[in-house]
C-alpha cells in the first residue's frame, strides 16, 4: 500500500510539472478583393495641357515683344515712374505668365500619375495621392445610377467622365478623364446587376 501511494504521488508531481499545452485559436480569414479592372486617367489630357502651355507661352512672348514699344511711349509721358522699373516689370511679368501655364501642365501630369480607378469584386475604389492623399470606396449596393459623357475630342481619343450617382447629398462621384468610359460603365453595370439581382442573371444564363 505504501509503495502504491508513493507511485501515485510521483504521478501527481509529474502531471503538475507538465501543464497542458493550450492550442491557439484559429485566426479569422480576411478575404482579399479581386481586382477586375484597374486604370488611370488618360495621358491625352496631359499631352493636351502641355500643348496648350507651349501655345500660350508663344502668345505671351509675341505679346510682350510687340507691346512694349507702345507702352514705352505711355510710360515716358508719365511723371514720377522710373523707366527702369517699367523694363524690369515687363521682364518678370512675362515670366510669371509662362510659369503659371507651365505649373498648370505639371499639376495635371502629377494628378494623372497619382490617381487610380479600380473595380473589385465588392466595390469601386478611387485613390489619389496628389495634391493630398484620398481614398474612396463605394459598395456596388450603394450605386443608384451610372452614366458617362465625352467631349468631341474625347470621342475621337476614347476618354471621358464616368458619373456614379449614389444618392448622396454631396452629389455624384465623377471619374475624371477615364479611358474607355463606355467599357468601364458596362463592366460596372454588370457587377451591380450581379450583386443586386443575381436571380435575373441566372435565369438569363
């Protein structure tokens, strides 16, 4: 009996020195949305803005080349204004106009490079990093109406603005200068019908 009690004590000591190992609980699986279509605003508008900058700069140069002789006669008849100030003012005024036009083209270029339109399995994502970081996600169930519009140049070069109406008081969400707007709107319309009316698509198939 004594030997059996000693054996039981040894077993109890062994069990206390080896606590049970807890199995970690499984982590929840995070579903990653699959990207259906991804695009950036068209390059054509950026090229068009640079052409406008070049044309505007040429006009400004021609204007200041033609205009000063006439303005010089006016300034000479004014009293109290040094003629040197007039020449310096014209020099910097010309460069200010050209600089503003160039900065406008660079702004459009950076905005295009930092803007991304994306359609996923669940929503529409609009990301922008210039001039400030902004990310917008629109679930397909929140979309009330889809449309797009194109200018004459947009019809020729196949780009335009896609309008997404969510019924919000802030107004519609517009994807500016979206390439192939008709194709983008058709894919978006199909995904919305697939989410909101799956039975209709199944009956058609």
